[in-house]
C-alpha cells in the first residue's frame, strides 16, 4: 500500500483531541486503504456486510468485548443507526479510538440523527495531492488527466468505463441511500454540467434553465453533491459597500479526471493545464486549512482573484494559480490591494522550488503547493 503520511498525521493529531474521527471523502479516494494503514492494533469492520450489522446490534455489548484499542467502521452509513453506535462508543468507552468512514459529512441524510457535536473531529480526504505524486510515482500530467482517485491515477491508460461506473455507484450507494433522490437522469445531468463548467460561476436559475429542470431540484442536488464531496463551492470574499460579488459561488468538480472526462479531453493541450492546475491548488489549500473556508474575489468590473484566505481581522492572503509564473498579470491584485492592503501574495505554480518575484508594485512568493507558506505550510 502506498503510504499517505499527511493524512495519517491528520488522523493522529485529531485523535489527540477526541476519540472519534469521521473520515469522509468522495467514493474511491482511498478512505478504506488509509483506514487499513492503521495496522494490527485496529479492528477493521466493513459495514457493507450483514454480519457486521448483526455484530454491532447491541453496541454496549460489542464495545465491552472489544480487545483492540482502535476500531474502524468502514462505510458506516450502511448501518441502520450509525450515530447511535458512535455516541455510545464515545460516551461509555472513551478510551477507545474510533475511525468511521463515509462519503458524506456526518450531518447528511436521515440516518444520522445525532451529529455527535463535541464528540468527534472530521477529516475530509482529498484525491491525491500534488505533494503526494512522488509517493505514487506518477507525473503531474497524468494526475491532471486521470485525476487523483488512486485506481484511475495508477491505471496505465484513462479508462472511460471507470468514470461512468463511478457515477452510477455514487448515485446508487451515496445519493439514494443518504438523500432518497430517485431520478438518476436529472441528478447525473446536473453532475455532468458542473464537471464541464468546473471553476466557473454558478447561478442556479441559469443552470436550471439550461438543463430543463427546476431550480429547487438544482439547489437540492447541489447541496447533496457538496455534502458528499463531489463538488466544492468556493464562495466570494467581500468587504461590504464595494462593487464586489457577494452571493454567486464558483463550483469546482472534486477531481480533475472527471472534469477532463466530461469535457471530452482524452489528452491535454497546453491551454488545459492551467484550468486543471487550479483544481490541484484548491485541493491543497482546503486540505491545509480545514477550518478556514477558501474564498475567491471578483468585482463587478470583472477583476478576479483565484483564491483568498482571510488571516486575522484585517489581513487577507491572495493565492493566484498559474501554470507558468509568466502568465500572471497584476491588474486584479492592484485593484484588490487598494481596498485590502494587508496580506501576503502567493503565485502557486508547479515550480521545483520557491522564490520571490517582483511584478509592478508587488512582491510575490512563487511556490509549489508542497512548499508554500501560509495556507500551504
């Protein structure tokens, strides 16, 4: 198994604060493999199996007779009452370390009657990060085209059937089970639309009109996709009283392999790299700042910055993502810094080592995701 020390460290750090870790992430991103890396001290339970459901039917009896210090409940949402099981474990057996995995957040669906507030920490696993490519022994170009789900990333060729089968399984095993949606055609229509438009602004009314489905359907399905990690909504940063966007989110597909697949890209042109690179930078920003929402900025004149992270009361860091440092233009940054002068400026590029660069009046830190300070530390 390929080791993923960043995520293993995140789990161990979370266990130092609470006994229950909720490991979420999109289907096939590696949750089960990561859980099995916990080693011989862990009891691994596949909750897809009926025998496991029977084994934990009496939670108190099960926990009392457990002879392992670590418990893994994989795909725990398949159980009848998963939150009750976890609550009993946390309250009555706090000495146990429990890792529960699922595609959604713990608050999703009718099965989770208790979100275990104050009893758990959440770790959301991303597709393979830029900094993990050396461990997986794959080049950046393959990561962009194939995506970061390990089975697709490690395949010698991009297999269209993998992406179709994933979408079918995602709907039947996650969306139907958690939310009760029944119309696969409408859901998949929106899912494909969002993958093709990934990185762009999303107005629900326009999407509904373009797809011929109702706005409430678009909104409810979008929420389900966010909860299950299929898309990430990046919302606008604004200071109030200025001519800035304040409501419309940018929607990103969770994985570059699906973005390229639904756009019909069987190979990448140079112009495609920058679009997909932005997704990798966002993955890393979100992974390294799990408690801070990643935002974007845009004014009504069309000036736009890829990502911003508020830091403290008055400081805002800017992250522009470019395939090449020479692609950067300071125009939007100049407008932004006139309104928000405090903060650091980062140019996130696939360079081998970080360095400083001056463009106009601005000093930029040019860094790869694995080395950049601040949000990438």
